[in-house]
């Protein structure tokens, strides 16, 4: 394998690894195991109006980001399973299983 080919292959692997990290933050929607089930969540309002979501892998909550039209993983502890001061309770139903397709990431301007 030529050096240029090796560099191109390594670049492709690095890009794929980077997209894998994004897939954890930007979700299509729930997989079958997490779909179409009722949920209750406590939310502190940090991201603005809450319009829906689901509890996903590793106990993470994915909320609907209406501005970018996809689910986004909560990293800041703004969604919880138990109440706390400054949090309000929300109940809902997770959407049906996600249809897999192109993932639309927000513009990085």
C-alpha cells in the first residue's frame, strides 16, 4: 500500500470515529428497546421549552431539539429521574422506533 493510500485510509478512519462520537449526541430517535413507552422526567428549563424525548442507552435522556430537528443527548444533568429544587415534572410517551436515514447535524459556522 502506498503512503498516500495509507494516509487516506487513516483519515477515513478518523472521520468515521468522529462521526461515531456525534451519533451519541445527535440521535435519530429511540431504538426499539426505548421506543413507544411512557416516561416521566424532571427538567430544569435549561434548554428552553421542553416538547418531548425519551430515556435512552446508559440512562441518558434525549430531548427533542426543535431548532435543529433531531434528538440531542442531555450532558448537563438538566433532565433527571428524580425531582430536585428548580426542576418541574413532565410526563409523556417516547416516539415510535426511529427510522434510520441521513443524520442532519447542525451547521458549525
